[in-house]
C-alpha cells in the first residue's frame, strides 16, 4: 500500500502535549469517532478538557470516509485517546457514526455503519508508513480491547453499557490484519 497523502492540521494545543521519544511507540489503537463527520470530530478535538495542561482528547490521525488522512497531533507527542496507553501508542480515528448521538443509552448500542473501501485502504497505507517510520511498532488494538469499563446506561440506570465500543463490530479486522505486519493485542 502506498502511503496516503496527509493533511497536517495540528490542534491548537498540540505544543502543550507531552513530548516523547518515538522509540517508545509500540502500539496503534484504532478508534471510530462516533460522530457524524470530520468537522464535528475536529470541533471535539479542539475542546480543552484538561484545565491543568490546556489540552483535550484527540487522536494523532483521522481518516475520513473518502480516505483522506488528517494529522492533528505529531507522533512525537502524546495524544489523549486511550486511558493508560497514550504514552506508548498512536491513536487513529476513523470517521464513523458508531453509537452517535446516544453513546451511553442501553437502547442504542448498535454500531451499523460499515467502513468503506477508501477508508480501509487509507488506513492500511498509513499503517505501512508508520511501521516504516517506527521500528518498535509491533501491536494493534481496538479502543474496545483496551478500555473495557462499563458505566450506568443513561436511559436506564439499572443497566450497564460499555463506555467504549470502537471501532466496533463493523471494523474489518481480518482485512486490516492481513494487510499489515502488526499483531493484534489479545
């Protein structure tokens, strides 16, 4: 897969994110935005959620439905995308509605938007490029693999739902794993 062109669009607070040695990066975490479009994902990424550091939640790369790749955070910085795994990982967000807009409603846990061919092809090209740049990169996981926290359902306090389910059941793991040299974390 050829490396896709990357649109560099750093988040306003990128320089405040912790710097890191690229040799410590050994993991890619795949996410879906669970938002309707790239513009909404950008707005969310620009929100300051951590007053102490003046930063927010974001991935390093965002892949839109048309396969365009946008880099919001330099890989030499720690983005806030997966609790407990940020320092060692690259976060890749795929634009996909997921459970939007009722993420934590028990009655709305289905994730039925497929990932298109252009998006998956761009992901495979990006993964290959990252593997060439980062010799220690060896693992890949979904956000749902690493954050298994359950929370009270918003629409029924007697039920619990997964806080994170992305990239979800429609993500083509077989295709992605066959197309890259990364090993999926158990």
